[in-house]
């Protein structure tokens, strides 16, 4: 249905065609239609992911530049005609489309008030869309009680079903939803429960949410629920206070034992006796974010108190870096070394004894730095499966992937059971993202070999496509660059991201002319030649780095291309390898220097 068709039809309501209220893809009545630009035809919002030909209108087959929200004027016309059709019993509320995923977001949307008392976001159920959802559920028992079932068929014909949550279950999962259920609850003389005109089925009343059945939640008042919640919070607060007191006693005891241990060992901390302390987390967070000046300021502020400085440098904490990698059980130095932040390590060296410095490095490289590098080479991520999927992809599959249709961080349950060769391209990309994230987050020390291997695979793909002409529109290479190279870059620690943002061309010598001089690392995350930052990543987990683009690191070279567009990656590969090799060499030198220093110190003690 286009804007023109709707305008003509609504001039004469008696001749209004109910087909114009129906989504041509889902064959249900519109609830939240979107409009195709430029043709003006309408489909339901979540029908976009079910189009047989993405990028084309299902009504007129014309190319679609974008889908936009249906303008209010036309939405009001639709609602008016829909209500009239319902009142005349030509259709029912059961025929209206119900998107449970959209409903979950509406129920979970909370009211936000800024510092000036202005409401910047209304509670979801009180918005116009929320009120329409409520009206729909009050009149459609199927939508209120029925659990949505998603069916997926594999290449061999196997059908897999996944069952979601019903609307009554979604509502009962939040205090505001339960409050709404109670407000509109009616119990008739036979004991049946109703939400508006819709019966809440006995099977729905038995569903357990947040520790109670829906029937139990509805038997309470909102005041009773609040009283119970406050009482539980008071009990938890008392329990937490007892835990803190116990932890403080244990910490004091550990500090005393550590004091005796350090006195006996000449001040060298033993790896097994490090204490975990939340007090160092703010400074450890600065280390994880590559904020060298802030770490230095924190150390300078306690420099005159040797005991406090020693605790700050020797205790461990727990934080997350920009890629949500958990950094735990590490000191400031160990976290910096694990990230490959050599400059941070050298700064920390100025505040530590050589013995303590060497001890901490030995704790995270127990078999030596060379053995650790060999292990990282051996554990490099295998990109073969995703490379095969991209090579075998059809143009339509590539378009869908580049437009991020179906892109997620995790695989669906049905896709998880399939072997690699049976996956669609979208499913293969989802599997790659999930596996790579798990692989990267499982590593205590950042492994740069993943990214270097990705560049090697990309170069091989590029060369093959050039030889056999199989990618004349560059979509395979474009997809690999954006969503494979870019995705691996999401998991780099801050010091690597800062170098990439500044541009490796300015930091490492490859084949620049004789006048070239390296720049000092500026510790900035904003890209040198683009108006955005490497980190933090966008709020939308399916946008930005790893979905829309990858980061170039040699963008001043003649063949480097434009940010976000693929091109020959040989220069990027060479610069990245040189950068990683320099970091590894610096780390080897650091470890060897202080291993020698520690050995000399021990020999002096023995003598």
C-alpha cells in the first residue's frame, strides 16, 4: 500500500479495501508499519528481515533506499480504518500483528528524568505504542496467552522450533507490568481472571516469574509487593554489611601475614600471596583504558606513603576493558603487560623495585616470554570456516550480510546444531562472532596474532578474487574487511586501539622516506583523520566497528583507500606486523632485563 493508494481509499471509507490494512509479507493487519522510500509502500516493521529479496519492495519490486517510520498522518488513517473494520466485525483484534520482541522493549523502557526535572523518556507502557499494545492485549486472548513459536528449517529438511514468552509472561516480569495487570484485572463470579475483556488462561496463571506464579503476583496488591521488596532489600543489606566486615577482618589478617612474609623475603612479593582489593579498581581501570597520565597521577598522590604505594602496586583487582574482557587477579603492571602496553610498564617501573617488577612479570609469563609467544602462535584463531562461507556466498547473501540483516552476537539455537557447511552466510557470521568473542575473552593475555592472521587471510582472498574474477563487485572482500577484520579489531586493548587511531604510519618505520620521524604516542582514541573514536563501541551492538567498517592503520599511503571501504590490505598487514614485532621485542627486552636484575639480587643474597 502506497501513500497515494491510502489517500484515495480513505476518501471513501465504504470502498476501503481491507487488503490495504494487511502487510503483504506477514499477511497480518498492520500494527507498526514502515514505509519504503521512494515508492511509499507499507510493510510491518519486523517484516523487513523476512523479505525474499532484501533491498526491493515486495509490492512493486522497485529498489528501496530506506525504510522509514510511517508518517503520523497515514498511521492515524490506518488506525481509524482499522478500528472501523473491527467495530463492523469485518476483522478482529486477533488479526492484528503482534511482535513479542517489540513488546519486550516497550515493557522494559523506564521513565527517565534529567537533572532539571524534565522527562526525557516516558515509561514504555504509557507511550502511544504502549497504549496500543495494551488495547490489543485486552481484546485478543491469543496474543495475551499464546507463546510465540519460531520454526527454522535446515537444508536437509529438519525443522527446529523455539518457544518464546507470552505477553502475559512478559508483563508479569516487571513491577510496572504487574501493576498494569492488577489495575485492569477482573475476576468474575466463576473465579476466572480477565485482563480487560481477555481471559487469562489457567495455564498462564501457573507460569513462574521472579520467584512467584502469575496468580500469586495478581493476588498481591502493588503496595504489598513494594513492602516485600523493601523487606528483602533490608535483609540483603544486613547480609552485605556482615560480608564486608568479614572481608575487612580477612584483609587485615592477610596484610599482617603479607607484612611478615615481605619482611622475611626482603620485600619481594610472592605471587601466591597477592591480595584482591577493590581499592585498586579505579587505577586498574585507567590501566585498562590506556590512560597513562591518570595512572601516574594516582601513584604520585600516594608516593609519600610507602605502605599505601606498595599495596597499590602489589594488590590485584577486577575491571573490564573496552571490549568487555574481564581483567581480574592482576596487578597494575600485570594488566599493562597483558595488554602489551610497554609504555605503561616502563612508567610503572619507576615506582617499583627491580625484584618486585621481575616477580610480577614472572607470574604472568611463568615459562618465559618466548614460550608464551609460541603458545600464542599455536592458539591463533582459525578463520577457515568463515572464509569458506564468504567465498561460497551468493550476491543476495552478501547484500543481506552487508546490510546486517539478521546480524547478532550469538547464534540461534537451531543454527548452533548445524555443521559449518550447512550454515547460511548470516548464520556463519553469527557463529564466527560468537566463537571469536569467546576465544578472545578466554585469553588472559591479549593475542595480536588473531588480527595478523585475519590480514593474511584477507590478502589471500583478495589475490584469489583478482586471479579468478569471482568478486568483480568487491562485495566478498568488502564483507571480510568490515565484519571479519573489523570485528577482530573490537577486541584489541586500549594501547593498540590508540596506536591504530593515531595511525601506524606515524609510529613505525616501514618504507617512509628519509625525512620521516616517529611521533610520540598521543594516547587518544579519536581517529586522526575521522570524526569518531575507536572506543567506546556504539550502544547498538550491531553497528560501527566490525559491522560497518574496519580501521585502517596506514591511511596516508597512496594505496590505503578510504576509511570504511576495503582495498588492498598489504600495507595494513606490513605495518601491523611491524608494530606487533616491535612490541614483542620490547616486552622480551623488558622481561630479560629484569630477570637478570632479579637473578643478580638473589645471588647477592646467597653470597
